[in-house]
């Protein structure tokens, strides 16, 4: 396969990716609302769409990746009041920890990371345009989008307006003409962030923020809009409505990509239930690269269940890959063709990771170029970005019952020599010692590899 194929939520089918301008691909992904530390569910789109952008940069000469920050929202106001700090203080703190977490996840910085509060004028301009064109109305200090003025509203979620309202939290308010109408602008009191506008002191609705920022940096119509499955309705549906009606276009983005939900030990995480697990907590225990590979272990559109077992498996897999690649620095970029073919098939990261392990087996056999291909290919997934020595040295927190990597490798070497000397009793004794330390051995014609339980 030489053509990138992506599952387009808009059409519900896998399509060949044909950019508007092959020399400049434009991508927008919804970023965080900065009122708390991101959890592992938030981490999945960060990692998945980071891989998408890395792949696009292999295929095209220029890619502009925009990921926004929502820093005006009622959740932010409530959290700041709860903690007794200012909204600015909360946003500054949360943006800083967000950046710390994306670094731990191995995610590249987006080309542009706009903050909603820096684009209020663009939002007001778009709202005024929607009013002038008859797609929005003002009432009681609010400005609302009139859903009835858009014939194909619901084209992304593929549901009727009544079904969408029944299946989502849609605010019912007396100032709405219809229950499905949504807020573009709302009034602010003295305790809330507010900006002067033709409709009074107020602040923007959530959906208009992304429409305005995407248009500012990527144009009225761009290539790919990405986000979590939970954003299809109402957020992305409403973005499409605003942008298409404001600009008289049939599309906002040509391709819409959505990642599936994440559970932990088969339990869905929910901030309202208070059972979310932060990226920081998982990275502290298993390391950020381990979480990254665990998030890529299932296809991005499928549900993903993380557990202590799956995270240990991810760490063990990285151990094997690092041992195979060693401390080499490839002189030339040698991305493996079979690996690339996996990713071209709608970002099939599980197949791509399997190919990395095949390259590791070839490298362990001494096949020329395999280690270089492994290192270069893994970089497209944001993996193996340090040396094997650095990985092993930093992994002392992931030891098995106090036994670090070096000790395990020494015992395996001694066991190998014992087997060569036909001292099978000694070899079995070492295996038993490692088993008690929760280290499992796998003997094959290529040698012995190990993993922690």
C-alpha cells in the first residue's frame, strides 16, 4: 500500500487521503480545557494524532498542526473558585502541567497552540457574520445558533436533531427558540471572565472557539479535524454548523478522525465519578514511553482497556526493542516499507508495533540494516528515542522485586553458559530464581529474552 487511507467519520468509510494542497497539509485537533491535570483518556488523542502528524510529514513536504487550548470555560471558573485561586493562576498552572505531560508522552509540540482567550475578536466577528446571515439570534444577552437554518445539521453524527438531543446533555432554556439551538455568546457577571461585545459584556460558547481558531490558522476549509469520539456531538457537529454557515462552504474539514474511549481495568473513567487516572501517576509508575506504547497497542478507533498487566506488557515489549536496537545512531533514515504500509492503513499501530518486533528479531539475528530500520521506524511512532543504555539506566524504578535490568541480564548470561556446559541443574536454578522475581524467560532459536510479569 502506497496511499494513506483514513476512516472518515463524515462518510463512515475508509477513504484515500487526498489533501487540498499536497504541498501543505493542514490538521486541527481539539486540545485540553485547562482546569485539571490530563488523564489517560485525554492522553490517547494526543498520542494518536501525534503519530498521524509524524506519518504525514513522511509523505508531504509541509504539515501545519494546530492543537488549541481552551482557557475560558465554566469548568475553569468553577475549579478556580473551588480552589480559591484566580482563573489566570489556574490556567497558567494547568497549561504548565499539560506541557509536562505531553513531553512525558513523547508528543511533539504542535506547530501552533492557540489559546481561546487570545482570539475573542475573531469569535465576535464570526458570531456577527452568523447573525447577519440569519443563522443566529440574540436574546436576553445570549447569542444562539439557529439549528433550523442549516438543512444538513447532523451530517457528522448521522442522527436526527431529536435523536441528538435525546442522547446528549442539551441545555433547555427559556431564551432558546428550539432546544437544539446552542450558545455562541453568553453574558458574564462580575465574577466571570468577560469581554465587551455588541451583545453586552460576555464570553464565548465552547464551540465557536474552535471554529474561530481553526479558521484563523488553517483557513475556512482544511484537510483533517481530529478529536475524541465523545466530541462528535455536540462539539464537532456544532463547529461544522458555525463554520459552514459563516463561510458559505459545504465543508469545514474534508476528513474527520475520532479515537475511541479508554477504560482502566475495564472501568470507564469519569471525572464526575472521580475515578480518573492521571498521565503523571501512570508515567511515574511505568514511565511515559510505556504509557505511549500501551495507548498505541489497540487501533485508535477501537476501545482500549489499560490495566496493570497491559502496562507491564508494554514495558516488557519496550525492553525487548531497546535491547535489539542498542545504542546505534542510524546514519540514514531507513523507515521500513512494511512498517509504513501498516500505518498507511488507517494508522494501524498494532500491526506497526508487531512489525517493530519482527525487525527486532532480525536485528538479534544480526541481519544487516535491521537495527537501523527498527530505530528509524520506531521514531514514526515516537518510540525508541533514547539509547538502550539510557532506557536501562532509567528503569531502576521498574525493577522486579529489587532485581534491576543489569542483574537480570547477568543471570541470563550465566544461565546461557550453564546450558552450553550442559549444567542443566544450574540453568534451572537460575530460571527458578528469576521466576520468583517475577521475571519470565522465553527461549528460542534466536536466544533468550525476558519480560516481567
